[in-house]
């Protein structure tokens, strides 16, 4: 098979990779780079479990070819571990019981991180719009929305 070279920065670390042109970004992240916080859900771009930030924008890694990220920067939930903004988000999710099974959580956390980087005090409607690409089968979203609102208040009192 044809192999293509690509360079990508993931969570601040540069990687030079050889891959088949049809390789999906999720496969690079999970299989080659062992970033298991990127969850494979529907594999159709419907559930949001595979959400990552590519050049600061949320994308679905299960329907994105890896080569589309060539030269770009990817941020996964693992890359947020030391970020102060993320710490406030995780505290708010815990305090508001916004996590049940946890399968959707990494994607929702990245969508939240992006939202709160763009809007300091989002409205409930803006929050719901921002996470609309992330499906949660456990919580009904009420506590997730409350957690995001609480995180915005923690970060911007």
C-alpha cells in the first residue's frame, strides 16, 4: 500500500508518521499514540465521543482523515490534564454530578473547554448549542449544563 508522510503535534508533542492515506485521525490517536481518552463511539460522526480540538476547533476524529491534520495541532483530553481552565471544568463536573458512565465525557470536556475559551459567561442556550454534537445516554444533560455554567463562574467570578 502507498504510505504518506505527515507531521502532527498532539498535546504539545511533535510526531512524524508514515500512514496509509485513508487512515482516520482516531486510529492515529488511539492506536499509534495510545491516547485512549479519545473514544470510539458510532464511527459515523454522530455521537461526539471522539471529539478532539484540531488547531483549536472541535472536530470528530472518527470521520477525519489523519492527513487532514498534517501540520496541525491536536489537543485531546489527555493534553488538558495540567491546564488550570480544565481543572475548573472537571471540578464543576464532579460537584454537579455531570458524569455517569463517562463514555461521552472526554468529548464533552473538549467541547466545554473550547466554549469557555471563546465565551466567558455563556448562556444556557449557548452551552446547549456548544455540546449539541455530543450525545450522552445517561444524564439527560441537565447536570452537564449546570456544570458548564458553574465552571464558567469559577473561571470568571
